[in-house]
């Protein structure tokens, strides 16, 4: 239990890491600031401490914990909603992208109801839901879009679900590269900054939009000499400047990017190449991380693609022997014409430009096609919720194989924001120093990454105070971890993000126009309507605290309308409830709406789990673990959410065969870990293993993973209670 803020004394501050002399001075400052707040509302007290910068980024984390948890020690979230830590400024809100738009259009669209960006945010967001064609017509004009043929309207409602930007023709890669007077992006504006791992004291590398455009055109020219328009071409690389250039060049040349994460085993790479019918693949000889080299080209070769273009991970020379049919990067570029003035291939707006993959509830990953609507949606969400624009520098350690990779590219280049890339591991001090030296203003993370930074204290001594917004996605955040993160920039907001590859966006998120709570989402995204319904499909009222499965209105700009290897209707709509004569779209999350209208994700409605920010299915894991040893009869995989929040943990149950040597749970854990890391993903970790006699099943023999999950949670709680 924490003391209340009024009960703290200098001894408490000494225990939190201050010297006695500093503790006495600190106590006086805290007492003075608290005494000047109006009333005893903890939100006012915390806001006053943050506004006065009482807590410094270099103060020990226990001191930050002490003040935050003491101020909210008697807070009842069931009555007041989650405790708040960041509060927007009315004066500054009018300079945000969305605030400026609301000031310009709010009085006309909302009439006398419009007050200002803070008081009228929810009213304006609801307007965007009820009149999406009006909202999108305004916001799309804010992006650097160049239509070869303009759309005849924003939304054609003549078909079920509607058609967005009908008849529009463009090339979104071209839109990322050309000057734009609207976004104030010029040829000499900074497009990309980056640094190689191990060169922490070297100047940050820089590339202008003119230089980026020339590089992309060169590669697109070479692609056109080796591939045909419409070919699918894979990328399996780390997120480097070259990978970004290749990604844009494939689209500029009228081809389709197949995104493959660099962490996948050869079997998973092969599966994705086969599903997408890829005609070739770009990769690199090695992955360089933490001073070590990890083979990548050899894994790609094992996946047996027909043609591989291979880049060196460092320098200009490859460190691997290539197959006869494979092409070194230097030789591939020599295919480009000298003129270097390659023109874009213009495509209808609903043409596929990128194939990404997301695991479903079967063993085969869903192949999700992104049309040209998808990057527009991604960029618009970044524009509205992260305030991306010219003058900002945006960094998010990710990969082109995950949705955040393409999202980051388009969010930057369609708004004129500078993209920041670190060519190395984001786990250590080197990455943090790059964030400092590059002047990053928006830093994206995943919770497991933040947990590592906090645990290792590797960011000690760095200055991150240029950061205006943090963002986090991929898994549930631990409150104390994001408290640590926010404190590194004088408590700037950590925007929580939850969405999906198939949406090309988020569906719930935070907003710079709303107060924020650690580990919580403050709003559905602009123009997004969500419904939370109970186990009988009955919707809860929009203003009622509740917990249930979430459904989305199907008229969602940028969302998929097809899958390459599955029935889109069956995956996203079959069995979903109707709402006002409209079948809701499935997302699969169990969502809790709190008092005050905040949201937290409580898990998945199916057996999909989220491990380290990567969605996978129980069936995929079980398929691998069933083959881990001959003594295994069957396995069941479930995810466990820690009691204090944070990333999901993988738990495996096993039924053993009779007549075979019995292995211990610890031995099985090692075997399962090796099998998963070899055949599925090296990033997945097994946390718990339990041997059982049989699995609980329904009358129709369906495995009840929910019962197993509850059993594991009970055992964990029982162990904790004895400690």
C-alpha cells in the first residue's frame, strides 16, 4: 500500500533514491506545489507537479513511482475511471493538426455547439462517424496526394459497404516523393535520418526528398527491367534505408510488395512466398544485431524462391556465396537506365500494392492485400492522432513484415514528416542515443521493448526531452513501464494504439486532444464506429461501462474487402451480430469500456494470442509442439495475462502417450522452446508447461482452451499467495 501524498516525508524520498539534503528540498517543493492546487482532486495535484516539472527525467524511477502512486493511493477507478497523468493544453491544442482543422471547420460543421478543440473533440469525432464522407474529404486534402484521375466522390453508397474514392487513379509511392506546397515539403526537406549500429558518436546520416526520389526511381527502373507490371515481389530485410527505397520502388514500378518479417524461419518464408506467388525476393546476406551476425540469405535460399536480389548488410561487398540464379545488389542496379527518370505506373485506387500476413485461427497465415486506400488511411490516422507533420521526426523500431513498417513509411512521407531509422538493435544505449541525436519528436515502441529499457537502465544519461509523443502497440502495456517511459520526456503522452493489418489502421487509440491514462485508450479512431456487445450479441449502450466483444461498422475507410487465401466474408462477418440492420465486422478483441469512456483490451475472443507484439494462433503453436518429442500425444497452447498487466505469456499443456519415456515439465519446456524457435518464430518464449492426463472438451469434442487458461491462472495465483 502506498502512503497518501500528504503523508510522505523526507525519509520516503531518501528511500526513493535521493540524498537526505535533496530529499528535504524536494519535499518542500512538492508540499508547496500541492498546497497551491485547487481542492484535493488527485488529478489536479498530479497535473500541478507535471506542469511545474517537479519530477525530472533523470530522477530515479522509484521517486516517480512514489509520487504517482501516492497521489492516486485512494483513487477508486470504479467510480472515477482510470487515473489520468497527461492533460492537453487548450492553447497548444489549436496548433495540432486535428485542432487546427476543428478550428477551421468546426463552427461550420457543428454550428453553435462548437466550443474549442478540447471541449468539442468528442462531438467532432461523432460527426466524423455520422458523416464520414465529409470528414475524409477534409482530411485527405491535408495529405500530399496527387491523383492522376481524381475520384468522382468520396464515398459511393450504391453498393453494400460503400466504395471509397471511386474511379480515382494514382500511385501512392509517387505521392510520397514529390514536393508538396500543402504540406510545405520541398525537394531539400529532410526525408530520412539514420545511423548504423556501432557508430554512436558519428553524425546522423541524412537524405533529402530529392535524393530519396532519385534513389527510388533508380531502383524502380531496375525492377522494370527484371519484372513485369503487376508482379509480386517479396522483401525480407531489416528496416533500413535501402529496404524503404526498395519498398517504394516496387510500388512505383506498378508491382506488389510481399512483406515478410526478417525473424521468420525458412518454412514460414516459403509459405508466404507460395501464397503470394512471389516472382522474386529482395533480402540481405546477414542481419547485424548487437555486434553479431545472423544469417538471413541462407534462410531465404532454404525457402527456395526463384530469384533473389541480395544486399550486403554492411559495406558494398557480400559475405555469402550466391546461387547461380541470384543477383548481387550492385549488379541489379546496373540494369537501370542511365537517365534515372523513371515515371510511375498509375493504378486504380483499389489496386493491391502490398501483401501482408496475419495469423488467424488456422495454421496458415492470412494473406491480407493492401490497396492504395490502405496507406491513405494509415497516414490520416497518424496525422490526426500522432500529429505527424513537417518539422517532426518519427521513429518506430519495426519491420516491413509487420503492419507498422508500411504504416510508418506512409505516415511520414504522405505528411512530410522525417523518418528516423536505426540500423541495429533497439534494445540498448546505441538506439537511445540515436533517438537523442536525431531529434526524434515521436517515438513508437512495443511494451516488451520498454520493459527491457527499464529493466536494463540502458537509457541512463540520455536526453529525450525533444519527444512530443510516445506511442505503443502490439500488446497490452504495463502501467509502471509506461510511467517510466513517459517520465523520460517530462511526462509526454504515451498514445496507446490497437488495430490490425486488415484495417490498415487502429480502431481504438489515444488523442492529443484528450487527457490520457497509463495503459488505456481514450477514444475510437476518427470516423470509426465501434459496438461492444455481450455473449448474446446484444450491444451495450455507448455511454455504459461494460466488457464484451467489439464489433466494427463495416464502412471502414482502408479496411480489406478480400483475402488471398481465405473467405473474407467468413473470416470477418460470419456469425457477427446485426446492429441497426448492419452486420458488424469482426475484430476479435474483448474490450472493456471504463467509467469516463476509456478502453482496455482484455484479450481475444478466439484462440488467437499475442506474443511479443506478434499475433499467432494456438493451432500454429500446437502444430509445432505436437512434433517436439515422440512421447507427446497432444498439446494445447493458451496465453496468460500477468496480474499487473503487460505482455501475454505462453503456457502449454501436454498429454503424454502411454508406453514412452516420460519427460519432466522442465524438459518439455526446453523441447517446446527449441521447436517453436526453429519452426515458427525465434521471438516466441514458453513461460509455463503443465502435464495433464486429458484435456477438457465440449460434447462435440472441441477443446476448451478457456478452461485450461483459467486453471493455469488459478495455479499461478495460488503460488503467489504462498510466497
